[in-house]
C-alpha cells in the first residue's frame, strides 16, 4: 500500500448539466485495498465508474488504473479488470453457458476450471436461456463473468443487489477472499453490512461531490466493538439532508 | 497477466452476432427467394401469353385464299371453310375449287392451290399467331368489300373500321400498337431489382444495423463486449463484417436461384448480365447499409437509430417507387406522368441504373452505370468509416 496506488481518480469532472454528474472527484486505492463508494441514488457513483471503465471521457481530470489512463488504454486494461455493471442487461439469444463461453473466448481465458468453480459456488444454472433468467440469476452470471479471468482489479457497481441473503453472504466472503489474495477492489454499494465486512476505506458521494472519506479500520478501532456502521452512515445522510433543507429555509 | 487486446476483429463476437440475427436472416432469405422465383415465373408467363402478329404480306396471302372460298360458298352454296379445310384429310374438293379459280382469274393474279393454302396457314402458325383470329377478321373484311360510306362516300375497309372503333373508345392506333408492344417483363424486372426486391433487403439492413450497435448500447448489454479487452473499433469492425457479408450471402443464394430458374423457364440464360444486376443491387444495399450502420453508431438510442437510418432507407424506396411512375418507359405506356420524375433525383436507388446494366452482353454495352455504382460504393465506405470513427470516440452511458 506504500507504493503507487493501483486505482487513481484525479479531479475527475463530468457535467451532465443541471448539477448532475460527478464533480472534482479525487481518490486513490492501493494494492490489496477495498474501497467503498456510498451515496444516495443519483449521487454520481455509476458516473464515476463509467469513467474507470473507459465508457465515458471526462470533461476535466483523469483516472488511471495500474498506471494506465482509463480512457486511452481502456481495451488493454480490461485484461486486469473484472466489472459488474449496475444494470445487468445481458446480450440476448443464448444460454448462460453460451454467454460464459463467449466471454471466456473474448477474454482469451483457456482455463475453464475457474469459471466452473464459480458457477458451482454461486449455485448458477447456466443451461437456462439468458432471456428467461430471473434478476438474481443474471446478477450471478455477471459475477462469474467478472471473476472468471482472475483479475487484479475489481470494479463492482452495486454487485449484490438482487441476490438472496445467503448468496449475498457468499458474495461478501468471495470478495474478502479476493482481497486477501491481493486484489484491489472498488465497490459501490447501498448495503452497509457489505461495506462494513469488506472495505478498508470508504467515500460518501452526494450530488456529484465526495463529501466525506473515512478510514473504516481506524474508525472501528477508535469506536470499539459496539460500533454500528449503519447507524453511523444513516446519521450522516440525515445530517446532510437536514443541513440542506436548513440552508434552503 | 498477458496484455492482449482485440483491435479489429473478434471471432467470438462475430459468432454471437451471426446467431443473434440468424432467424431474421433466414426469414429474409426465404422471402427474397420466394419473390425471386415468383417474379421469374411471372415474366415467363408474360412472354408466352403474348399473341404474335404476322406481316401484311402474309395476311394478304391468307385472305386471298379465304376470299376464293367465300366467293365459292356464295355462288355455289357450298360449305367450304377454313375449319373444314384444316380438319379434312382429303383436299380434292378444295383443289378443284382453286383450279376453277385459276382458270377464271384475272391475268396478273397469282395461281392458287391447296398446298399454297396449307403453306399460308403454316406460316401464320409458325409466327406464333392464330389463323382463327385472321379468319374472324376476314369475315368483316369480306362483308365490307365494295361498300362505301353513306356520308363520306369513301370505300369502307377493315382497317378503317378498326380505327373508327378505337377512336370512339378514346384510343389512337398508336396507343394500341404501343399497348401491344409494351414490355411487361421489363417492368417486372425493374420492380424486382429497384423496388420490391430491394425493399426486402432494405428491411434486413435496417433491422440488423440496429441490433449490431445501437440496440446493445441502448439496452446496456454493450457493457459486456467492452468489459473485455475489445477495442471499440474491434466491436464496430466485427459488426461491419457482418453487415457486409450477410447481404452478400442472402443475395448470392437468390442470384443462384434466379440463374437456375431463368435457365429452367426460358431454356437459356445470360448469367453475366444477371450477375451484374445483382452486383449493382448489392452495392445499392451496401450504401443503405452503410447509412443505417452509421446511424446505429451515432445514436445511443435504438429508436433514434431506427428513425434516422430506417427513415432514410424507406424514403429511398418510396422516392424510387414514385420516380418509377415518372420514368420514360411508364410515361410511354400511359401509366406515368412526367412531374413524378423529380423523385428519381432524390433517391440513392437511381444510382443503380438497371437499363444500362441490362445492356451488358449485347453488342454495345452502355457502361454509364459503372461510375454510378462507384458512387454507391463510396457512400457505403464513407458512412462505414464515419460510424467506426465516431463510435470509437463517443461517450457511452453504460
Ligand atoms: N448519460 C447521462 N446523461 C445525462 N445525465 C445523466 C447521464 N447519466 C447519469 N446522469 C445523471 O447523473 C446523475 C448521477 O447518476 P449516477 O448514475 O451516477 O447515479 P448513482 O450514484 O449511480 O445512483 P444509483 O445509486 O441510483 O445507482 C443522475 O442525476 C443522473 O440522472
Ligand atoms: Mg448507479
């Protein structure tokens, strides 16, 4: 964690107009670290991730992963990135297995063992056609797809929404394992227990701006065992909301 | 991990695209093939149904025999007729009638005999015309002989009667000639290559172009193709390869079918000319495909991609259809009006000049179609390039 950060966002700004988008986002995530990204709906989490994936070009600032620019080197970076999109629309006209095979081919993955183990682990039935899959099944398919090539960096946009509680637990365990194997994780989520269990640090974003960044480990150490992250965040959200209505009145 | 990226072509994506559009391609191929066979069969029926006519000399010759029979019937109360002659085994009776005529005929008139009558009939039949039609016409001609008009005092004859009848129905003799000369098969060919047949392929490229780029971007599934080491250009070029190959395969099948059925129906075929027609049609389809593909790359929403790309293609089709009714051929046939010709200037279909292409294989081929087809190719290449270029640089909200 002492050397160059694996993932770095530098004064990134994307203005969608009318105050929407992401503004002057700066953050850095070190190797083997899990970084949580929290915030209310429409805060700009997906917008930030879109830039990390090279789907969007920033108005200002830049972002880089493993020292490579996320926009310019988008394609080559994907060798090292596992991505779970927030919206899980899958290409139609194939079965889960067909989809996984296609993704393996496009990634040049030749070892099918890892994919098979992941399918097993998340109780995924890949023989079902993608169109006929339930929300949770599609989510599982996205998870397997993101992990199949054993990437060094994971970018996860609300990865466990739609999973049943047992699978959510399984997924959190999986993330923890990946972290212990030295993987760098950028996790956007609305689930406090997920952030609590997996993340070392977290940022809260509101209306496109990072309003707070905290070291969860240090916080926990300071507050002791009875620390309740959920209460802490809810208080934080509420304070912010009240602060704003206070301003307006 | 190995730092590999796909720059231009992804076989896995291509496989997916082929599968994804398979049903559409299959249905379009079947419809197009069916349309091809039916059109060809219809042109065959049109060419065989048309009644031929014989020259004036042959008609005069035939009428000379008939008038001898008619005179004999009147004078001798005999029952000689064309039908009886054609059916009879023994022509002795007719031979004797002709002999008597030969003896009494004016000096300069040619001699007649049963063999000559037979030959005159055979000549009409050989030309593909029906002797019956001429016998019917003769009835009127014979009835009018020697009659003069009660008002005009002019001699009445069959041609004058026909002209007067047509004129009273609002036709001139030229109209009737043109109607008889009208080449319905040429029209069918034009409709096949530049309107209805092209429309089937336009529909294919409109739908396919949208499912290749704008559809996945709109639905969000493009995120998966771009979360692997695919360059944006790898996605667009792979889809472009499909856009180039799929219509080629569909049209190659139809072209083969057209050549085979032409050979079957007509007994002979000019394969080179048909290949040129399909080649031209392919370039037309590619120009439309290029525009649709470009729209698919430019717009993030399916409905916009369809509205602009599809709208353009449908406009080209409709303008070509309207323009057809302003073309010289249809105006001449009397089912077109000149002002509609302006639509020919407003559609890419006009760059596919089938009249010129059909001169291929004749002694004097008209090569003016080549630069026009070249322009279609340039439009296709340019719009493909703009699409690929733009997609590589644009913002995707995935
Ligand atoms: N392509 C776009 N064009 C215009 N506005 C956009 C676009 N994408 C997002 N926005 C706006 O930017 C803001 C941030 O959206 P974003 O998707 O980043 O939110 P989010 O933090 O991911 O929210 P959620 O928790 O609901 O997923 C929203 O107000 C959204 O309406
Ligand atoms: Mg989001």
